[in-house]
């Protein structure tokens, strides 16, 4: 189990690094680091969801497909110690449900605009992908 968790952490680290390395030079410079901090700790809901989209889509085609989503759900389950993969907890089933509920264009992939618009209107997804953002906006009267 430790090997799997170590590999899972490695995948997440690679996704995060690729997301933060905006100019693809293999390093994270100070400006990219500041953007990383802003994306993960601050910003409005659109900024946070845009960051989540960048983290989930790993093929660099600008879309999240079901295979990418299954991989990320599996990784998140591992990181959170969720071992039940039956019924609604099956990563393939969950990914299919997410794609079906978020895909506006019908191409069975999610573009960033579909992802952000639908996540903003779904309190559960918004809280998972952009925690504490909504409560801050409500407190400020937005």
C-alpha cells in the first residue's frame, strides 16, 4: 500500500508541477510560484476552478475526458484513504456521472468553460474543488 500511495503522490506532484510550470521550462520561477500560491490559497471562485481544471486535464488538449477523470478520481481516493470502489464510489461510474452532468456540448469531454460554469452551480463540486471560496464571497456580500 505504501508503494501505491507513494506513486499516487508522485502523480499528483507531476500534475501540479506541470500546471505551475506555465512556460514549460522544467522549473518553477518566482512568478510561477506566486501564481501557484494565489491559485491554491486565494483568488475568486473562477480562478480556483480554472486552476482545478488545469490540474485535471493532463493531455494538454484543453479538455478533460473520462479517462483523465477516472485517473484523477482514483488518485484522490488513494490520497484520502477511500477504499470502497463499489457502486457510486466506482471511479469509472463517478467519472461517467460527472461528464454526463457537466458536458453541455455533448462531446463527452469537458472544456474549461463547461467545467467552471457547471462547478459554480453545483455546491458539492464547488466545495471540493474551491473550498472556502463561497463562504468568503457570501461574507463580502457577493
